[in-house]
C-alpha cells in the first residue's frame, strides 16, 4: 500500500505546527490538491489533523489513523500501569536500582519501546531510517513536549531522535571510544508479529513502508562491535533468533533469553554492567 500524498484536514486559516512544504521535501511525497475521499476506498494519505500528523486510510469503516501519541492511548496506559521497573524490557536492558544505561534504539519505529525505556529513566537515542515514520515520531515527540505534565516533559527530554540508517550511524561510532552506547536495542520487523484486526492492518501498512528489515543480521553484527555492555534483540516469542534467521552471517547465539507472553528478548552480553 503506497502513500498517495500529503493532505491537511485543518482549515487553511488554522496554524499547524507541521510545515507542508518541508514535509513534502523530507518525505518525497506530493501535496494533494483534492480531498482524500476522492481517492476511493483503502488509499493511504499522510494527513495533518487536529490530532497531529498521521497516516490516514480512506473509505468507510476505516481504522483510526496511525500516529505517535505519547500523551494518551497505549503509550500513556503502559506508562501508568505497565509495571515500571519490573517489566521484562527493564531487565533485558540491565536496569539496576540506580544505574540507568544510555540506550541506542537502532530500530525506532513508532517509538513505543524507546518511550518505555525513557519512562524508566534511561537516556534514549532513537534511530529511524524511513522518512515517513521518522516524521510521525518527530511530530509525536514535538506534541508531547508541549504538555503541562512535568514528568512527561522529563521523559521526552531524555529522548533524542535521529533520522538515519543505523548501519551507517553505527559505522560512524569509534569501536574503541568511551562514548559508545551502553546498550544497543534492536527490534527489527518480523513477519506476522501480532493478531488483532487493527494491529494486523497497522502492521501490514508498516510492513509495506519498511519491508522485512532484511539487513537485521548486518545490524546485529555491527551492534555487537559498538555497544559497551550489551545488545538486546526483541523478537516475537516463538520466532527464530537473528542468528538462525541469517545463518550465513555467522552470528553468535544469545547469551541470555527473557521470554514474555508475546515477545522475547535475546541478550548478547559484551561486558559486565556497572552495579549502580
Ligand atoms: C518493528 S519496528 C520497531 C518498533 C519499535 N520497537 C516500537 O516500539 O515502536 C522496526 C523499525 O526499525 C526501522 N529500522 C530497521 N532497520 C533500520 C536501520 N538499519 N536503520 C534505521 N531504522 C531501521 C524500520 O524502518 C522500522 O520502523
């Protein structure tokens, strides 16, 4: 499913934080001069609405737009009720009572995992290479910074966002430098990850935009040479490890595996993490 173009659902006199021309330049998409409804059933449009920047489906009975919302929805729910430091992801990245690693999330996507890690107190650098997804994230972060919730402000301030291919970014890090990221977090696309209809639809859009991250084996190999303490890979619970998925890359097996209900974290330790 291709994105047909960019459209502003806001009345022309309203001021939007999103600059249409800049967005067109950044994404390579054209600005639509007709209503998305005229595109017929099931088209996809990058739209600016009062909710922010989102991917909108056209037609009747369409799913909600895909956008990044750190103020409400699933992100806010998990922040409040997700279990804090007892979550598996916290254990996977090596959170200690006082120690908070700096995490380089090399597969940012819609930033859900990165946001969780930041709510746990970690500094997080998000890397995303698909321009449309990068723009959704940028918009979500920008809306979240305007909140009056000071805790949320602090969470968002711990997040840095970079639009780049992580393979190139990792190459630019000196493998001997003290400034290497403490933990590199990798969550590449994997076919058929989840099941509900809405999630399926969102994932299939995502999959078309992103593909299958077929260079995830190279990403792991490079991450292992750049992380200070560990690399963590998230997989669907029953999925093959990256080493099994890319046997030609001669990747090591995970040193430790933490299994949850639907996901699993494969941990590749490099050095002992600080105690506090
Ligand atoms: C499964 S999604 C990640 C979901 C994310 N963990 C979350 O919680 O929202 C994978 C994302 O990683 C991005 N990605 C994969 N390989 C990348 C690379 N080499 N550089 C930058 N981004 C990459 C894809 O474009 C996609 O958006």
